[in-house]
C-alpha cells in the first residue's frame, strides 16, 4: 500500500485522507479503518506537534463513520481530531489549557465535541442505556467550556458573527441531552443544570447581539435602524428565556421557536440592508475584536460609572477596570493569600469583636482597591466579583484610619457601589422598555413566632441540611422585626400618596397568609416591587438547592421552601426584588458566576434590580436599614442612591448599628444608575 510520507499540506497526503473517507461512504468500513490506521502511523502526533489540517481530516473521517451509523468508531476518531487540533484529549481540555494554548480554531473543536455528543446520544437511544447519555453530557460540558472561552478570549479564532450560531447549537444540544437524561434517571440535578444552561444561553445570545449593535453604531447606521434592531433583539432574548422556563422544559416550545424564526428573519433582512449600505458594518461584524467590550465602555461612560471585574488567572487575582473610554488591568497578587485576608475580614465582621475588623478591612482596601484608584474617574462603581471577592462589601472597606478609637473613613463616603454577575447584565438595561404595573408592592413576612412555625418535615430537613453544610444550625428564630418592616411598607404604599405609586394596589402578607403555594400562584408580574422578609439558607455545594422559608398551605402539599431552582419558573418582571433575609447573595465556590442561585433565579425570571445580603443579617439592623432605604426610594425610585443614603444613616448613628455588620451586608445587584 502506497503511503505519502510528506506533510499533510502535501497534495498526496490529502489523497491519503480522501481514500478512507470514501471507503466509509461506500460501506467498506474495515478497509477504511485499516487504511486510516496505516496512514496515521506516518503522522506522529504529540503535545509538541499540533496539526490543524490533520485534525480537520480526522473529523471528516469521524463524521463519515457517524453517517453510516458506526457511532462508537466515530467517537474514537473525533477524539483523535481534537487531539490533533489541540495536542490534548477531550478529557484534558480545561481552563489551564486555554491559558497556555490560545491560537487554534475553537469552531473545529466544538464540531468534534458535537459529533462525540451526538454519537453517544445515538448509542443511548439504540441501547436504552443512560450511561451513554452521561458521556454525551460530559462532552457537552467540555463544549460549553470551550464556548465560554471563545467569548472571553480575544485570541480565540472565532468571529463574533459565528458565536451566536455556535452557542445556539451547543446549548440546544446540551439542554436536549440533559432533559432526556432527567427522564431516564429522574435525578433533579440534570434538570437544575438544564436551567442553569438556559440562563447562560440567554446571556450568550444577548452578548452576541450587543456585538451587532456596536458594529451598527461604529458603521454609522441611522439611530432609527439601531432602535429597530434593539427592539427585535429584546423580543428575541425574552422569547429565548421563556422557551427554557421551568414549565416549558417538558412541553411544546413550537410557538417560541416560530416567533424566534420570525424575528431572526427580520434581523437578517435588516443586517443585509446595512451590509449593502454601510460596508464598514461587514468589517466590524467579522472582526475578532470583541465590540461587546466597547458597548460596555460606552454604557459606563454615558452613565458616569467605572467597572471593576475581578478574575483569577495563573494563581493570581486580577481586576479589569473599565470606564471613560478606557480599559486597564491590574495584577493584585497571589489569590490564595488574598483569600486568607478576605476570610479574616468576614470572620471579623461581628459587632461583638469591637474593632477587630479594622485591620483586615484596611488590608483588603490596600490590596484590592487602593491600586485601582489612579484608573477610577467616577464615583459610581460596578463590581463583578469572583469566588474570592464575593463576600466583600466594598463600601465597608476602611480607606483612612483617623484614630485608634475611630471613627473611620469608609469607601461609602466617596463611592456608590452596585454589583453584577456579568457586564452584559447591566448594559442590557438600555434596551429595557419601561412598563406600567397594575400593582405597587407585594410584601411578605412569615414571622415564625410561637404560633406560626415551619412544618415538622421542614424542620427535619433544615436540621439535616445544616449538619451537612456546617452552617447556622437547625432552629428557626422568630423574626419580630419583619412585622415592623411590612407595617412600614404598608404605611408607604397602602395609599396613593405620590406619583411614584402606580396604582395604590398593594398586598401585605403576614404569618399564615405567606404560604409557598399562594406565593407561587400569585400574579407576580403585576407588581413593581417584591419584598420578601424571612429566613433563607444557602447551599455552598449546590446553589440551586438553596431555599427561602415560607409557610405551608393546609390545602396544598408544599414543603414551605421556595427553592432557588423553583424561582427560575416564576413569571415576574419587577423593577425591584428585595430579599430581606440571611445570606441571599453569597455564591457557590463552584459556580461560574459569583452570585447565588437566588440571584440567578430572579434575574432569569425577569427582575431588573435586586437587593440581597451577602452575609447573615440581623433582624433589628435589617428593619432599620429597610425603613431608611424605602423612605428614600419611595419618592425618587433611585435604587443606588437610596441604598447608599440608608447605609450612611446607619453609619452615622451614635448607637451600635453604626458597625458595618448592620449596614454593609445588603448590596444592590443591577445597573449603577
């Protein structure tokens, strides 16, 4: 058998590639495999030799095997394709690999991973064996990692125009496999993961569409055309979010897909016209430069804000500072050391420890904020934390110790802070159309006093949960302060007192009226504000299993726990969600985002702004904070300003509630203005 020994770029080598592929198409699979293996002996692949062309040839051979139904062999050669393209096997593709190998075609790797996933799924259907589906899911997870890297790595060889198509393909395949896997196994973890991916898929879609808007802007397209594009994109993203809502996962999504097809066609016609009229638009769209970053900077400049995005790389903690038409990067040092200092600050954030928080607070300020100040041009700051920085309330950091006894100068004196889980989350606010609400506020508080306690089964669950999580114990303390919270809100919103009250129609639930069943079946999208004052618990290992405690309805079988996973299915669209409960914003160390399942759930369900706590909140401190927040928010509707004023009020109080423990835990997740 004649075999060429030259490089793959040689025409003879290309013929060697065509022979086994054509043999497969003609049905001679054994001969094809033999020829391919002989040919492969002359192609010595190693971690030091990455041959993109050979990777493509192996993929085409694997694809041919898949088409004739030989899925097991297709998986083998698709894996070899990835190895040829990257120098590592599928199971070794991780974040560390991407940091070291930036220049290769991610689309080719995604195609090979898709073939592997489809082949495992076909084997699962053929053999009725869920273990094949688990393998398909593993390939999907690697593809999601690759996709995420392709969107954040400026060196990735994938164009902005291709990202939407790739993300749609990867997420749709992953969701389908997870839902089938859930039906096979009835294990909730697969359904929860499907919900997480559905959430991220809408973010990916939004990010790619923001690239389109940036390209239109830079090409000089008319404002009217850009507004039309924004309107279509808003409909498209909203439909995509609804398509993967909890109730739709197992039902027909035909109408959503029909709507999306229609809007995509409208957008395609608009893009075609722009390409013909504005040649620069084509150049901007096809560029590998991420115009998403430019969109973010434009938003920050318009709203007079700076962005601080903390992230990990090569064992160090970095921060990206954006705003005022500029971007800067700072290396803050070894992340393990910073984590120890952050943990020390969190442990010291206790009013019984007097001034023990001062030293760790100043240390964190000097480490994480002071080096950035030369780049800061605005007093409004948006923080996107990572897992190391997610428990820091930046406004409580001490910037200047005036004396040993105090008082101290905190960052809140000079800055207003908002938080987010991604830059695209708050830039999207520009395209959100203001709406009229039928009702003002739904405020609820189960109280949990002597006559109104969680059910026995719920208490048993909590006891077991906290034993496993090592968190705050198994008892449920009464929340007498929440009665005052709801009463205060009733006095503000109970009657139509100003133009900030939309309708004067509000609901205030206490004790037994606050059942999980009634809350989930209320028309929540009627309300401008949802205020939930109760206990909550956070699962560090599985954030979607975190829960908010409500009461049990006597007539309906619910456990009285609103799980984070259930929040994704809620139909709501409020201007503000307030979670006046313990630990609602802390994220999982394993999560891709730094904020918890609660936050992801409410944002996914349609909330525009959220106020939540990053550590266990005090009943009295929460009540006083909420009173002063709403007294400022009611007439102005400015959330960042109102939350800052409430914190400054507590800070300047002569009593014990001036301690940061009482006022700094509550943070605002949302746009800075």
